[in-house]
């Protein structure tokens, strides 16, 4: 089965702690994305990567970091600098980088603060 | 700054009825408008998309209507079914912006028997 796997499904963060959300795809897609979803606010882009070893900030990158060392993996770290991390985090990928490429999403990670 | 405004926030429709969700945008450089459907606990999935060179696009029971002069577009779900109960997001992107989408705030649709 081809798709995007996000783990864990639920994650709890303590104050001052960094946590890392995993995203793996076996679709051989070039581009990968991280979105944050809050109730009533839609999806907001955190970071995206169009090729390995390169990534760009999205609209709300502060307090987050990413890496893209392998084509199939795009982990997101929520740092202690992110003061309001509670949200549903979605990873997505696209085959290419043209405008009309369909986004394929994972099933998300719900992050909560203890 | 919310560049894509979506309404209503929630919607209840009877089975067999028509569901209508509206979006308005401000950025005139937007020229690609997809709709995504999300079921609880899942990621969104592309439903249908339109470019401004056409005023309407239909795929099965789903239709997008587009009004370029008003900078508005809407999703119509004909013969709504309980299985259509989900959250719907409109989105928009600029040519040259790759596939960086700006999403609306979402509409939670419930179709009742």
C-alpha cells in the first residue's frame, strides 16, 4: 500500500520539551509539507521541501524545525519556543511541484501539552 | 490575514438536499482553486478543483461554481448523503507559487436522514 505514514497518532509534550513528529512516504514523491490544523482556522503551512536537503519556511514556521535527509522522510520538531503547540499536525506530499499537483495527506498527529 | 474566507462554519442538510459552501478570496493572483474533504481523524483528500477560465466544473454530485469578477467560488453537493458528512476546505494558490495552498477555515457538513 502506497501512502503517507505519520507517527505517533497522539503525542504529549511537557513544558520546555522538544518533540519530533515522524512522516514517511513510499509514494516516491518529490515534495513534502507540514500543516497545522486548529479548530476554526483551517490548515496553515509550517514548512515544505521540494527536494532532498532543501526546505523553506511556510506561514507559521516559528518554533518549528524540519530536516529532509531522505526523499521519503520529513520529520517535524516542535521546539520549546513554540508556546502554543496543541494542534493536529498533518504531513502531505506531492509528486512534483507544479501548481495543480494533488496533495496526499497522512492521518495526522494530535499533539497536546501536559 | 485571512486570504480565503469560507462560510458557513457548519451546515446541516437533509438527505437528498443540496449542500452549498461558499468561499471568497482577496488575492487576484490566485488562479487555482481546489476543494478538499476531510473525515474525522483523517487527513484531507482532494475532491474537485477549478481554474478561473471556466465558470463551472462538475464531477458526479459535486459542482464548483466560480465567479471571477466577484472573487468568489462555491461547492454544491447535489443529492447530499450521510456519507458526505465531513469537513470541507476550499483553497487557492498562485501561479508560480508551486503548490503552496492557502486554505479556508473549513465547513463542517452533517447530512441527516
